[in-house]
C-alpha cells in the first residue's frame, strides 16, 4: 500500500448530477476537499457567493466495494458552516470510500457534486506528537506520546519512528543543533552542558509508508546545575572465562555503584519507565567499576544502566546500554605481534590481553602497511590468529594493527583497535637466489632435451628395418628393389644336369641351346621352358633329360635359388 503525496483530497473535476425534482438554481459547494489528520476526518468547501439565507449543506457516502447505496454521512447533515466533521463514521481505514455533497434551501437542492474515491489511510497525515521534557545536569529526557488518540484506529497497526531535532538556545539564537532518530517514545540525550537552555521539536514517521507528518510545537527546558558525582560511562558486558561481567568507566574514588536492568519491550511503552527498572542482583553496592550479575539474566533484549553513590549523594543514571547475546558482547582488546620469516615474508600473530571463549568465533580485520610516509595501507580479513604475509621487500620495516569481528557484515560487533606492531624483513640472499635460478634453468633445459628426443622417436623413427626382417633381404637385392625397371640388372643362367653323366659335347650343346632358347630377363614371370621355338619336344632321350632337368630346377627353386 502506497501513500499519496498530497495531504488533502481535492474535488478537482467532480461530477455534478442533476438537481432533484422541484430544484432551483442552487449551485453545489465549490472547492470541496477532505482533510484527515490522525483519526480526525474533516470535509471542507468554499462558501457560496449567494446570500446565505437558509442554505445548508449535506453529504452522503458509500463504500464501492461493499455497498453501492448512498448513505447519509454522519456529522455532515444540514450544516450551515463551511466544514463538517465525520470522524464518528465507523469504517475501515484501508477500504475505499466515496463522498458526494450538495446545497439545500427549503425544498430546493443543488445538483450533487461527487468526489473521487479515496482510501483514508493513504490520505491521512501524521499529526504532531505530544512532548514532555525532563532535565538533568548533562542530559535531557524526551517523553513522546504517539500520534493520535490512545485508541487510535488509524495508526494502531503501525510502529511510528521518531525524529528529534535539538538545539542550544542562547540569547534567543540557535547556535547548535543535531537530529536523533529512535523507535522508542522516550529518548534521552546525553553529553549536554549544565545550566543551558535546549529546545526540541519532534515528528513521527512510518517506516514503510510516506504519509506526510507534522512537527510538534517547540518545547524548551534548561539543564540543572552540574552534579557533584558524574554518571558512569562506557557501560559494557564482557565474557571472562565463560562468565558475563558488567563493567564501566569511572574516575572518582570512594563511591559505590548500583546497576538496574529493563526488558526491551517495555521501552516501547510511552511515558517514564523509572518504576519498571529492576535491581541487578550482585550489583547493589559494588565497590569497584564492575560486577558479575546472575548468568541467567543475560538474554536477548535487556538494557542496563548504572549510577554512582557517595553517602546520600547519587549521580545521574548512565546512558542505557542494550545487551544482546552474540552481538553486544564486548570483545577484549587485541595484541598484535610481527616476526620476520625471511627476506620476503613476516608472521602476524594476534592474541588477547584477557582470556576469552569467543576466540573460536572471531575473524580479524587486519591493516598492513610499509612504514613510510606515503605507503598505502592494505586491509584484509583473516580467520586465523597466526598467518604469514608474503611478497614483501627485503630489509624493509612493515607495521600492522587489527580489530576482531564477532560476526561478518556491516553491523558486526567489533573490538577496539589493537596496538600497532612493526618489524623488518630479513636481508635478501642474492647468491642463493642465483643458485636456485641456475638449477631451475638446467632442469628446464634437461626436460626440454628429453622431450625433444621423445618426440623425434615417436614421429620420426629410423628407416632401417628390424633385424628379423633384414636377414632375409641382403644388401644388394634390397637395393635392386629400389631401382626402376629400366636400370635393373639382368643375369643369364642355365641349369646343368648331373655333371658326371653329361659329356662335354652335351654340355656345349646345352650351353648353345640355353643361349638360343632359354635366355630370359630377370623381369620375366619366373616360368622357364626348354622347348624349341616350334613348341616341339626333343628326342626321347632329350625329353627324359629335360624332365629330369625340370625336376632338378624345381628342387633348386624350392631351396631358395633365384633366377634372374
């Protein structure tokens, strides 16, 4: 639901309906508007220029989403003035409503003038809250009454927030001012000047809506004479050895302290909560600026306050501090130390002045910088309490400090800043660095050489065939296989039958016959014949000798003989 920007509903171009039967020339009211402040509903219009006489004004309403019939608007019947109050109308502030208005004189009436439909909540303005001031020597308590009546219908489902403007009023002039925001109807502003006049004005606002709001009238009050005993400051809850301890700061001696607590929901109730604060057991007359309340008292949504006493004199109450387990616990101060590890690194160690059980749930925001006037400060977050910082310069002084974070995020509870620790890196080791670099280069070269050999072996193997294959291919025939047909060598050969059985004459004859009939090139098919050119075989003896010669030739060929 979104609020309208305007503060009143104006009948800009209303619809004018015909007059009732027997009507005269009466004109309907002009410049009609609805004004809503908190729970007060007012209908306004401009007076007619015609003589007043007995002219009155009446209005009707209807709920378009509920009933279409027009109903007389209570408080706005036969009105002689220029306004009427219809706050008594029982309706839902989030429902649409439509109004119409007309002038009447005797039995004569003007045409109806209809207004645009509107939703009361969107049209309403937030009225000025009521303010009551209470003064102390250095503080002012501002009590605010929420806008509207106690049984307000308009804002009953809303939780207003408050904006307070306060300024010092010296000789009628505004010399200082500041703005405070609070979700509680009681605000206490501390650290003021005694015996000084301060003025305030307050307005309420809605967190999720943009309804216009009005400031309260200005209220002024003077602070009292400075108290002999100042109020305690810096109220904290710390965890020591699994025990919650309430502590504060105070500079005066010979005093005792008392502490009180209040449930946070009670702060939402308007008026003073003085009677609602309860004593903290174990802290009724504490002799030092700390005490240990019962541990079951610590839970979410509790406020503490402390004051000092000496005899019959008491200080004002301290500023009220909220305790929220897991968020409002005060983290003990940190101690940071730096130690050189090498020429390029330092060790950062983080510890605590007081023992704490929160250590395992903390992270650390560390600032690290070179100890020089124009050095940049680097900030980083670490979960370890001991860690190295690398890539530094040799023989250079660096410094660091830290804060502990209880939770991650912009609203995390933080410790106070630690001490600043400084240390220098060691001198650089040039010879050792060169030796390491040389060894690294040699290792890279050896690896590259081995890789090159592996690539050459895989992609470019040797051309020589394996020994198991090479034994069947002597060197010369292997070379001959690579020659072209035109340059191949040719050998003539013949087969000689049993030398002992063949005469010299027959040998010569065979030699001639071989030259005549059996001369072949090495490129022939490998089939040999001893037939003559006519294809006829020789005599029977020659035929027999030929057959025997063929058998021996076959035997020789099978034994591995070659014919070329």
